[in-house]
């Protein structure tokens, strides 16, 4: 069997790095508008597929949908080293989605003729379900109160972190990517600018509570460095050493404060729990679905609805509104 390099240099095909090489995967990732976190996840996904192929002496350029199906069943039936359980259908589906994008890139470069993932049997994922553990409005209040009561050198930063998650429903990747220079004003609103999913530059309004928490934190940080707030630069949320706060630290913070707040499910919470709570609370307060969708940066309104944990509440059944309107017409 010819090598991948030879196959990619057959007559009529462009000279490309081998599909199994790091250079090819990096070329594919560079071609996509992805966050650093998503880029890392996709890189691991492709590496896992190539490792699986190598263990079976399977050339990834000659893989068929049957091979992809076998790989998916392997993922669904093999306990992971980290959790001791097989991957969930949603995670398997995400991995196959990454793999499909990788093969689409190969097709566009004429390295292969068809995408083997296209005909594969992907897991059925309930779009109306999310595994993220949510929070009630009262639990969000308790979490914010725990942040207010927090003490120590990072207390002000912790309050700003939780306020931004709770009030804006940011993704953790969006949160930790924020820089001091991203703060601004727009038509009388305090605002924050960031790059959202898909590489889109977005701007959100800061609530008075979030703005106060951020201002208090930056004032304390500037004073500790002997600077004015206007002289601060770099990441908005930093560690004691001045490095950018990472997602793992935010996960730990949410769970610690939730435990201190007495939230029963504290050990299963994540920053995403606050994002779910944001969507549910906004809809419960009557915010139109389209506005919540825009605020959360969702391309598909079905995604926003999945985040709305209160969507099945019978109090919101449109039958009541129709009946009430009919009653008004009858006088």
C-alpha cells in the first residue's frame, strides 16, 4: 500500500502534508474559525481516530463508513480512563462531527473522493435534552451571595467572575478570553466585547451588578500594582501571578462557592450551569426567545430552547393565552 504522502501526490492531486501528520491537522484547524478550547478538543478527537486506525493497520484515507461505524461503537462501549464509563451519545456525536469536518477538508483538497463519515450511523442525540445540571434563580442568588461573602486576595476577582457568568450567561471560554481593553461604553451602556463561538465578535451590556463587581476588582488590582485603572492591560481576569485565569480555575470556583452556598448538586455544577440558568430566567421573565438567542450567540433557536429548563412549564402553555383572548372577545 503506498504511503499517505505518495497518495497525496498522485497525478492530479495537490502536494499536501500527510493526512495523519500534525501539519495536516493544523492546516484543517487553521481553516476553521474556532476558539482555542474547541481547537484543542478537535485536535484530540482527530488524534484519537488516527491512533485507532493505526492500531488496526487501517489507512485513514481508505476508511469507509463501516470503519467509522466500528469506531463509533468502540467509543460507545469502551470505558474511559478518566470517568470509567463509555462516552455519552452526545460526546460520540461531537467527535464524529469533528471527524466529518476533517474529512470534508480532505475532500475539498481532493485528497479523497468522499467523506466516509457522511454515510456512518451517528448516535441519536435528543436535542431537547442537556446533561448540564442547572440552577434555580434562588440557587443563583445563593451563589452570588457566597461570592459576596468570599474573603482572601482573590475575593474581588471571584465576585467579578461569578457576576459575569450569572448576569451575562457567558461561555467559560468567552469569559476567560476577556481582556481589560474589551471593556467599553455604547449608547450609555457599560459593555464588554468578546469573540464568541464561530469567531464572531460580539458585544454585551454589563448589568449594574456586573459592572460594579468588575470595577471593584480592577480598582483593587490596580492599587496592588501601584497603577491607575486606566493603566491596566492584558487579561481581564488574572491569577495571583498575573497569568490569564483558566477554565479549570473557574470550574473549581463555581463548585466551591456552590458548596459554601449549600446548593445540593454543587459537585456536579459547572460554569455552564449558570449559562443554562441565564436562559431559563430570561424566558421566565418574558424575554422573547429571539433576544435570548442573540444574547447567547446561538445560530439555531432550538439550541436556546434546550437551555430553557422551564420550557415545559404548563404555566406557559399558549392554550391559556388563546383562551383568555377568546374570553375577552366574548366580553
